[in-house]
């Protein structure tokens, strides 16, 4: 389940659709996420006292049975860049977590098979 939260940023259907368009294929690729809560927070920071560019931050948090608390955060002066960087990093994070879980499962199976085999 995907939840999108806007923080210090007006909710926008355009921003929502961009995030869904980029994250949708990732969520479909990793079947283990089916029973997890994926929360994406879209945030904009700007200083009321100093002029300068806005800073967009996109952060993700995954909670569930398999993945307890996976978090990632990317920031950029451009919303699209921050989103793209988060999606790329999120894919890498999930891939490494899936590999780690698979490796752990193989070790347990080898230990059980060797002990009782």
C-alpha cells in the first residue's frame, strides 16, 4: 500500500501522479512489498528570512513484516530530481535487502540440512 504525505507543500495531483508513475513499477517488481506500508513524504523547505532556492526532499519509509523499517531520503533543488534519485536509491536498497534475506535464508537451510541431513 502506498501512502503519499505532503509536508510544507501544497498537495498536488501532478506531484502525486509523478511519484506514483515512478514508484509504481518498483512496487510491482518487489512482490515482498505487497503486505507492507510504503509512505512517501514530499517536502519543500524554504527560508522565510533568506532568499535562495527551495529545497525539495522526498523520503520513504517501509514498514511491515519482512522489512521492518527501511528508510531513505533524497533532496534536491528540483522536485523531479529528488524523486528520481529516491526511486533509484530505493531500488538499490530493496535489492540489497532482498539479497540479504535470501542469503540468510540459504544459510539457515544449509545449517538445518547439515545438522539433520
